[in-house]
C-alpha cells in the first residue's frame, strides 16, 4: 500500500499549478477595481494585536496585515527592503546602515522617523524568541539622523536583514509605544501598513480599514515583499475555532476565505461550484525532538535505531490524512524554494525503514527497556498525537518501551523544557528565513542539542557573510543532524485553505498566505 | 419570609468563598505556567523566569494567597495577564453574551417542558405520551455539540435561514442579535427541555396520584382548576430544581456551543483562561458565576416556598 | 382526558399507613413489563459486548492502519473503518467499556453520596444549613473549570474524568434528593411515626427512602446519561479521557469532520450511545412504575 512519493509530488505540482493560476490573477487584477469587503474565517487569534509580546506565530496575523518592518521576505525566502530604502554593510561586516524611505506616515498621521525604528527594535531586542537572536548579534541601534538607522554588531553577521523580516520586528510609532516593555502589550498598533486596525475584539475578530495615505513600493508583489495593492476597502477577520464551521461559512458565502481546513475537506470545497481549494505545498515539517541531555534518548545510538526503525509514510498518512498532501522530503528547511533546502547527510533509502541497521544500533546502545516519555499537546492532536501514536506503534513492535503523555499545551511547554521530565516530544517546524533562527538549533531550546561540533558550526554560520559559504556550513550542520539525530523529521505537510469563487490573488506560497492586502474580494 | 430572604442573603458570602478558594488552589497547584503561555513556545527558560518575577508568580503560595485575599476583599480583581485589561471590565462583556444565550435557551426549554410534560402525564401511555417520551429520550441521548452541528447543517447550510456562526450584540439591533443567537439557543435548549419535560412528566404523575388531587376532583372542581391550580403548581417543584441546575450548567458549560458558533461567551473565556493560566480572569469568572448562581439559588428557594406551602421556613 | 386521569377512587379512605401494597417481588413485576425486558436485553447486549470486546471483535482497538482509511462497512469490517484505518467495530465495543464504566462509576459515586447527604440535609435543619451552603458553593463552581484544572493536574485519563464528573454531579443530585425529602418530611405519616417513637434510622429506611426512591431513580438515569454525554463534551474541548483511550463520546468527537465523507464513523458510536441511554431511561421509567407505591396502587 505504499505510495511512491513521486506520485504525491506530481499531485502537489498540479495543485500548485492551480494555485499559481489564482496567484497570477493578482497581476491581472492590477486593472481590477478597488472596493468591497474581504471576510476571512480564522481558527485562532491572540489576546492582543501586539506581536512583540508573544512568540506564538498564530498571534501575529493582525500585525502582519497592519504593520511593516524594515525588511520583508519574498517568495524565495530572501529579505527585501520594505520600509528601508537601501541598506549597506561596512567592509568588515560589523555595521549595517539602513536608510528609510521618504514620505511614509503612520496610521496616526505622524511621519516615520529613525527614532521610531530605534524604539521599536529596542523593544523587539528585549523580547523572547527571535528577538533574543537579534539581541545576540546586535550590540546597539542608533539614529544618526532622521532617515538613517545604524546597527552596530557584536561580530560580523549577515543575518540582520533576515531577522528584521519577522512580524515582531515591525515598526510602531515611538509615541504609541509610550515606553512599553517587551512584555506589556501596546494599546493599539500605530503602524505603516496598507490597512489600519479599526476594531480588535478579542475572541471575536478584527476589522481593518484601508489606510489611505499608504505609499506602496513599486516592485511587483512577491509574498510579503513588493507592492501592496490594498484592494478591499475593509478586511474582516472572524474567529471561528471549529473547522467545519469555517467550511460551512465559506460554503454559504458568509466568509470569502476559510483558513486552515483539514485536508479531508478538499473534496467538499472542490465539488462546490462556489468555492475553490488553495493548497500550500511544503508548508512545514512534522517532527519528533529528543532530549539529548538526559535519560535514555541522550544515547545517540538509540536515536539512530529509532530513525532506522521508523516507517515514515504511514506516520504522515495518519496525521495528514490525504496522501496527496505530504511528501517524505528529508530537508530540515521544508520549502524547496529556499536556498537552505538541503539533503546533505540524508541516508540512502531515507523513505523506508531499515530494521537490520536499527537492530544493530539498538544493540550498540545502552538501552535496556527503560520507559521513554513522549510528550504531545492535546491542542495539537493532528500534528502531535497522530504522528506520535503511529510512530510509537512501530517502535513498540520494534521492542521499545514508549509511553505517550498527552497534556494541555501549557503543561507541555513547561514539561518539555524540563530535562528530567521528558525523553522526546512531538513538534513541527516551518521554513525560516535564515537557518540561525531554526528553534531546534538553539542550544537552550528543549532538546538541548549542545554537541560541540554543532556549536562550532552554528558559530561559524552566524559569523560568515558569504551566502555560498554559509550554505556549505549549513549543509554540514544538516549532515550532523542526520548523523546524531537530535530530532527526526517524518516528512513535509501541505496546508489547505479555501476561497469563494471570485476571490483573486489568494496566495499558495508557504512564505505567507496572509497577504490579504493583495487579495481581491469577490464582487457582490 | 422577608427574614428568611435576608438570612439567605447573608449566607451567600461563605457560599462564594468555597469555589474561590478551590479555584485559587487548583490553578496554582496544577502544572503549566502563565509566563510560558504568554511568551510562547520559542521563549527560553531565562525569559520565562524573568516574566514570572515581573508577574509576581515567584512569591510563595501563602504570600500570593494573602495578596489575593486582600484584593478580593477590596474588590480589586486585578488585570488579565493576557489582555492586560482589568478583569472587572472583561468579565461583564463575556458574561452578557452567555446570560443572553442561557436566558433564551431556558425560556425555550421551560415552555416546551411545561406544555409537553403535563400533556404527556395527563395522556399517560397514549401514543402522544409515548412519542413525547421517545423524543425526550432521543433529546437527552445526543451530545449538544452534535445538535449544534446538525442545526448548522439544516438551518444554515441547507435552508440558509440563519447564519452559520458569529455574534451580533443586542446594541446592533434586537433582530440581528436574535438571528445570531437563535441556533445556539436552540442547540442549548433542546437537551435541557428534554430533561425538564421528563422531570415535569414524572413529577406530574406523582402529583396526580396524590390524595388531595383526588379530593379536589371528588369535590367537583373543574379539571382545569385541578390541573392548573393544584397539580401543575406542585409538579413544578422538581422542575424548578432542574431549571436552577440547567441555568448553572448553561453559565459554565456552554463552552462547546460557544466554540462552534464562535460566540465570545463566558464559558469559552474561562476554558481559554484556564488553558493559558490567566489566573485573574479565571478567578473573576468563577466569582461572577458564583454570584449569579447564588442569586439564582436564592430565587429558586423562594419560589419553592411560594409554590409549595408544605415547605415552611421558620 | 378525564377518564384516563381520574380513575375510580380506590383508597381515599385509606391513609398513609397502607402505603406499600407489594404482591410480587420487584423483579417479577419487572419481567411482566415488556419495555423493561427489552431495555434490560439491550443493556445486556451492550454490556456483554463491551466486557467481551476482545473475544467478539479482537484486541488493540487503537491500532492505526492508515492504508485502510474510510473503508465502508463490509464483511471484514462490519462497522467500517475510521479516518485512521481503525476498525470501528472494535472501537464501538471497546469504547462501550469506557463509556459504560464512566457512566456507572460516576452514577454510583455521586448518587450514593448525594442520597446520604440529601437525606441528612433534608431531615436535619442544622445539617441542612451547613451542607447546603457548601453544596451551593460547589454548584457555582463551573464543572468545566474543575475538569480543566484537574486535567492539567492529573493529565487526561478515565480517572480524571470520573473524579471531576462525580464531584460535579453530586451537588445537583443532592439538591433533588433534599428537595424531595423536604416535602416528604412534612407528610403526616412521618410526623406520626416520630410521634409514636419510631427510631430515626427506621424512619429513614422504612418511610423516607422509599418515598424518595422514585425521583432518585429518575435522577440516577439522568446522571448516567449526563456522565456519558459530559465525557463526550469534555472530549470535544480536549479535556476528555485523552487519545490513549477510546469511548463512544471520544469516537463521536473525533469523527465530527467526516459526517458526509464516511457516515458510518459517526453512526455506529452514535447509535450505541443513544441505545444505551434510551434503554437506561426506559428501564428507569419501568422501575419507577414498579417501585412507586402510589402509582402501583392505581394499576
């Protein structure tokens, strides 16, 4: 019953092609008229629109529409200037100078000045997650004049523009920040984006209105970079936590876009003449991360045995459901459009288990039937539990003693950070702009991969400026991950969402599918 | 009677402290950390520790309890750790939605129950009785979230009479509010009405067997007087109990309905607040529910005393 | 209407002393009631199917086999397979074990506690004062918060669900029992018994308990179904028995997105659930008729 991954690829390509047609119509829509309301059903939203206070990416959606940073990512995952006019490094790569665009104003009407950038990024610098990586590279941020921002770096580093594409690094006016620290949310987002937040109602939704003084870039739109058209007069996010309700709202035309649908809904939205599925191929990797510090899983031979014992296709099939919505691609950067996509070090026959080898490694390991605790979060049933249970069934058959521990996400986050409380946990990983941002590679991230060779490579990666050299270093890191298996990737899953017929420009790019400013609402 | 009400009113205070202390301890003793939930899954241990200190979560449990108690007594419920708004402003917003929903559902349920239940009892063992009983059993054997999904499929997707989901506040017009709350109220009310119908029927049968009903009939009182003034009034006692239970259940237990219909109600707020360990919101929510229920129980006890003269409070 | 409800007056002259007119043992009278017989048979099928699930359907119901997802009912899979390729026949039978166990244990625990406390509260005013304040407090504690906190503390499991549901369901049953005792306490027969010096214990067992047994039975059937359904509702919001176990409610929750694609995934656990509750309620009604002395007198 194994399905060769090629046929899946073929389907995905076809799905991409369909999506591409939708994507291309955005260019045609240049002649389209502005107006109308674009209503989007979303599965979750944060308590506050402020993206700095949390590292949960799902809570950044509002800011991603209303705000902009100095840089933005294009479809190939490279940073492009957004609020920046131009940028340059000094000769030894330790100072980055960014010149701001002219004529940009905040929603409040105040003009964008370098001091706003300094205030916003200082706050970002003291925030958790990627803000911490930013703080690790940037020593100081200063504004020699109103239009220039200077970043003095601790050591030569190429990663600053990449970091400054993430949503928490967006620029808010200094006045609106009002000295707020990185854990206190601001009252409202005074940003520079094409839409301003008219109403933010927690647990209900968000209403955006077009910002009339928005000055768009002239480059063609590409993911979050380039021109932003602001077709709709109003964009409305409606919070609908239940997936079937999002589908039903779409089918009845109450909403124009239904985000995050289970892949089993594909046929329903495909069959209806009024709706259309959009498939985002290569969205994220489904993974398991090991405790490399303590307990039985700290034994790398046991981890190797697990890798060779796993049959990845059934694991992906159980979780994703439709064989046409995943691949068994081994790259730790799931999107092939990124230059960081890699197959370095991946064993031959990655897609099938090798029980002989698995037994060899198990024999070499010190594992003696101790219980392995595998953490999953209840809220992530599909990504966490379904992969885990399928993998655990295979590993039990192989002779390992594994207990799945299912728990609320608050407990899961706390427990996986405790070296004594877990041996492995289910997780997933999207594509990052720069591999230095990959959470798993952070030595203090649960799993705590602190191999000396890895630390040296990470260090080298952070300091090297030349892109080709950096790709080579990352490939060595990738190789190391496939030798030591601090984490195992089963495959890459696609994501499904759907739109009403008449919606144009809906993006199928894994970079961003929330670029609603470039989506034309159906004429009603 | 007035003295009784006054006494009961004073007794509300200890009633409210039972759940409040329970929730304080349960929340703080269970694992999971608000700081971790605020910062998200990419935060490091040091960042989480710093935020814990900032939020005052590192104090010993006893100290936290004293601070909390002092705040409760001074009616300072604090700010939500997530919204950062005062809890006293957040709770009424959400409670309004739930109370509106529960009221409509309850009225619907009581109407159906009193009529169907009495009718069923009076026509005991007839076809009408049997079909009412069967319907009620079907009604109580289907989970509410299933009712909700079926109602959406029938009335929103197929017939397109009502919206699939979403909430319109009454300030936007009573009709619009009614439309947005109709399906959720129905989904919530059906099960409760089935419960109450059964209770009404069973209790009505009991009462119809009482000697005083027979006496009343023997004295030649018209049947509508016997049923209306004597039987239904007494039969309603257990139903009143059930109404109280239903109301309590609806205030805290509408989560599934609120999730499906995307209503910003108290149940969903509470579950989410517990899930993200937003202590002040959970405590405020429990306090609000306790107050409403305490008031409700008081009203129910008074109704008991009014409709059943056999219960005398001395 | 009147003919049916206004039967010839058999015992107006008789007072409360001749309350129990038992002619045959309860079980014999139950056997004479076709509804009761069918209900008992239904329940027996469900209980036996669950208890002997391993023998009837095979073991390891949670075994995932993604290559056979969404297979319609067939000879090999009488109830079809679900979205993970699990045998629905196994899931329904093994799920019944959990659902019926949750229902039974919760009903026994909460009804026993509620009956004992309800009798005391209804009879002794002092106990009533103290107990009812506590119960009011307990009742105003949202079940969902208790379940969430307990799940956080103990992790999702059958034990967690049983514990939190038992605690939550004590209070409403206690109120029902107490409300009924309050009424019965004022009856002449009790006052008479007290006056002639019948021991309190005997008053409880001989007079009050029989008089309140009918609402207790009806309430127990509510509690049983409420427990099974609450377990399903808790599963829906992710606070149920967890994915490592299987119950009807759990299966219903997981299948909710596949109604149109594979109706059998929804139908079979749904039917089992409804059948169990239907049978229990009808049995409760039948028992009520048999046990209730006042109604029995009118037969």
